[in-house]
């Protein structure tokens, strides 16, 4: 009789510990990532409510393989950071909910990939804005004509003041495979 009581308790404890683990089994959607060319990479660093790497000594073009290698550990890092945010689980975003813009920059003589991340609601709201204002050139002044479609985010930097955990930035070193200076936007 005592064993019947202990087994469900142990099983529940083990299952609870797995649900609290700061890792993810869901990978980032590779279609939701875009590498900005070196000529426009610096645009991603014009954020208004979080720090970005400085001073920039130049730009470069990350390879698809370099981006692919950073996405799995980025997913784990982002989920860990989101778990630390004080939100009810029902309101907490997940790493798989984020789009990413990547820029290759040189800081202190080292090549890094700067990641500008934003929640899928930003994309949905901007798509709605673009549709509603498609004939309003003043409203669309920040969207070049070639970037006014549903994939606008592939060529237009996403810069939002505040927004908290719905926006983040982080630096990735492709040589050491390490991340540094992760931060969500301010509130």
C-alpha cells in the first residue's frame, strides 16, 4: 500500500521537473530568420530601448551555416530568458513565437552576429498596417516600395521602443559559439 502512494508522487515530481527545465525541444522556424546584407546591417543596431554592440568596426555577411548553428542554442537561451520573466504561464511567449533579423558586425576586431528578435504579433500587426495604409505614402515612408509586402521584415529593420519581452537583442560569436549581452526591450 505504501509503494502505491510513493510511485505516483515520484512520477509527478519527475514530470514537474521536466516541465520546469529551461530548454526547448521546439526549434525556431528557419523561415522566420533573415540575414541583412552588410550594406544595411548597421540599421539593426539603431534600437531605442536596449543596448547594442559598439563600436562597430565594419560589417560582414554571415553564412547560412553560421546562422543555422546559432538557432538551436538561441532557442534554448530565449526560452530560459522567457522563463525568468514574471508572467503567468498562459501569457508567457515561447521562443518559437519569434522572428529574427541577423546582422554581421565587427566589434573589437571580432566578427559577431547581432540578433534582433521580435514576437510574431509585431509581424501580424505590421502586415495589417501595411494593408490598411497601402495608398498612404506618408504613413509608409519607413517602408521602401519593395518592402511593403508580407515579408517586409526581411528588409526593414524592426525597431520598437519599449515592448518588454516581445523584443530582444543578443550577440553571438560564431568562433566561440557563445552568446553575450542578451536583453529584452524596456517597458
